[in-house]
C-alpha cells in the first residue's frame, strides 16, 4: 500500500484548514468561541520583537496607503485579519504535510494518531487564546469548540490519507493467473490509482469550498445582525453632539470649506490596538480591580465609578504611528472620573510612586502618581460623545492622560496596581519612546478653490485651512508659506478645549498657476514645530507638510 506523501498532505491540510477556519468563524458568531487564526496572530504580535511587529505594521500601512484603501486604521485592521487567516491556512498546509509524512511510516491506521494530534493542537490554540484574550475569552464554548474541531480536522486528515492510500477497487477477486499468487497490489495500474486520487482531491476541494462559503457566509451574516450589543438602556440614546451645540459654535473664525469635522463622529474615530478583533467585555460582570501597594485591595463597578462627579473634556487623540498629515488622529468628547478625585478613595500607600494600568488584552502602561495628583484632567473615561465607550474604543473603561500619544492610554482596563517605581509600558518595552509626548503637527486639509471669497477690495481669496495639534500645550500660532515665500500668519479658530486640535484658516489672494503651500505651527509654550523630518518610530513623526496645487 502506498500512502500519499507530504505534497498531497499539504494540499489536503490546506483544504481542510479553510473549512476549519470558516466553521470556526461561524462558531465565534454563534457560540462566542475564540477564533484560532486571530488568537494565533495576536499571540505572535505579542511575542515577536517590537522591531519585527513595527516593521509588519509599517509595511501594512505602506500597502494601505499605496493601494489607497481608505482610512488607514480600518484598512490596516482588515489587512491584519486577512493576513491572520492566511498565516493560519499556511500553517494548516504545513501541518498536513507533516502529518502525511509522519503516518507514512506508521503501520497502524492514520485516523487515530492524527485525531489525537489535532486535539493537542486544539488545546494549544485554546491556551494561546487564553494567553491573549485573558478574562474575556468564553472558556467553555472555546474549549469545547477548539478541541472538538481540531480533533475532527485531524481525523479528517487521517481519513483522507487512508482514502488516498487505498488501491482502486478491483472487479472480482484476483484469479491465480492474474496475480500469479504474488502481492495483489502489483496488479494495480499506477495511472488508475492516480486518476482515483485526482478525483478524490477534486471532490474534497469542492466539499471544503462549499463548507467554507457556507460557514463564512452565515457567520458574517450573523455577526452583522448582532453588531455591538450596546448596553440596552443606551441603545436608543443619541450622541451628546447631536443634542448640543459645540462650545465654540459661535467662534468668529469659520473653518475653510473642506476642513475635516472639528468633532469626529465616534464611529469614524480611528481605532488602533493589538487585537485582530476588539475584546468584548461584559460591563455588568466587569470590575476595576485595584491592588498592589494599597491598604486593602478593592473592586469598583462601573456604577460606582459613574457615581463620582463626571468630568467632560474635548480631547484630540493621536497615535504615535500617525504619519505626517495622516488620519490616525481624531477628536471627541470624553466623560469619566478624574483620577485625582478617585485617588484618595483607593487607599494607596505612601511608598507607591506609580500606577500600573492593565487591560483585558494584556496591554498596559505605567503612570506616575504625581501626574495624576497634580493634573485633574487625567481621567478614567467611560463615555465618548455622551454614549458608553464602544467595544472598539475600550468599553467599559479607558484612561486618558493629557499631552501623550495613544500608546499611553490603555482601553478596556480592568486592573490598577500601585507600584514603587517606573516600569516600561507595552510599546515602550517594544522600542517606542518612554515618554511619548505628542509632537506638534500642522496639516493642510483644503485649498478651497471652489469657495473663493472676496474681501471687497477686488482680488478673490482662496480659503486654505486645516488643523494644528500640540497635545495639551495648545497652539499659539500657525503660519503658511506660499511658493517658499515669507511665512504669513493664519487665523486660529477658538478650539473645543485646550486639549484638542485647533482649526486654522488662511485666505490667500488668488493667483493662477501651480503653487506650493507649506504650513507650520508654534505650540502654546512658544515652541515651534520641529521642521526636520523624522519617522514615526520611536518618538512620533516630525517635519513640515507641503501641498502642491494647480489653480
Ligand atoms: N488595551 C489596549 N489599549 C490601547 C491599545 C491596545 O492595543 N490595547 N492601543 C493604544 C494605542 S497605540 C492607541 S493609538 C489608542 C487608540 O485608541 P482608539 O482606538 O480609541 O482611537 O489606544 C491605546 N490603548
Ligand atoms: Mo497608537
């Protein structure tokens, strides 16, 4: 009997793994089981060196920008998910090859050992999911699904191996003359066996394709119908901004037509985190656990946190990976409890100097207690634009620390530990700036040639505008240079708060032809924006943006 080799094993492994991935997707949508491709990918993102992960993300973003795939954060997440499934399929093919090579030398049947091997891989996948997803992994459905489905995958692999090894059925029993009494397999015509194999593989391909399409289709449909199970009471609530005028609604300087919205709709806020899909936390069971150097460990529920006087702040959040003029920066209204107000109730001991704040996804950052004691704007936020944080943006609780990039602001937090020294946070351990103070940046959003204005003196003016941002330092000045000429001051719109970007506007006397516009800003402390070009890693991008326009 000739058993198929590793090449056929790779093909069978690949086909069976596509079906496994699709059915696992369905199991995630119906049972809430962990999805192994994402668990594996997210585990890789946590254990690989920071430089490798950063290179991977950078390459993804390059591709997204090159292919012009829309908002960077959304496209990069989709690319990440696709990549995760591809990696899973490739590993499935490799496992198939290894399995076929292994049972080739095994005199017993292949089904049992491969089913057992599959089950072992299922246990491995479960451990990865738990390591990555922590408390929010639904243990029972995940364990049941992963072990059973991987075992079935292994058994199928074994069955296919058996089926591919079986000689073609012969008509009637061999006669003495036919076989000459020798090994009956000698009578096989190799090409017949090959034909039979090919027929089987084609049928297997068809069957796995059907399962894949059906599983993925139903799974996607189910996930769409049960999007974001928002806490019931708020399901019908309106965003704050739809019921209230912005605090600067009457500001004298109007944004130039084409300037981005000053307040970002929450569903359009960029999302960046280390998860292929956002953790889903049950707000009713959730508790913020406070421990470490405290008089007594304690747990706070969401209602207990909401009982403190709420603080509302308009905040611009930026990712340290935001490239010059990039879209990983947005503004909304944050609501929560000031950490300064909360601290006295936590019983923090005198020897504590820092808080280690960790999240359900294994992300964490370290905050100096002094910062929280001095600055009432440091907050634990539970709402954005008047609604509970969405799943993507950290439900039920996240941290805000003024003037720092997003990498210092954990979402989905569930634990605060008082410690007696500074430690590196998640991205700091991976080679990013320890302080991560937001660098000043200014961006041209629009040269509004279709909205010429006139100042009465004759020559029409082109409204040019955009945003400038310098963390919590504010913006004191924005200047525009046309065709490398002298710097001219733009007008600043009164910002939503001292923590947000500032909308600027420059009405330029129209001249036909090709022109370049360059913008720069000065922060609220009088520090000019750094003009030298620096990449995002390790401390955030710097440099001036130049727009070329033909009028
Ligand atoms: N738990 C957790 N919090 C996190 C992250 C993460 O990966 N996990 N990423 C951080 C980074 S790098 C950024 S830029 C911000 C983005 O917040 P947003 O997705 O709400 O815009 O979340 C921060 N908080
Ligand atoms: Mo970030």
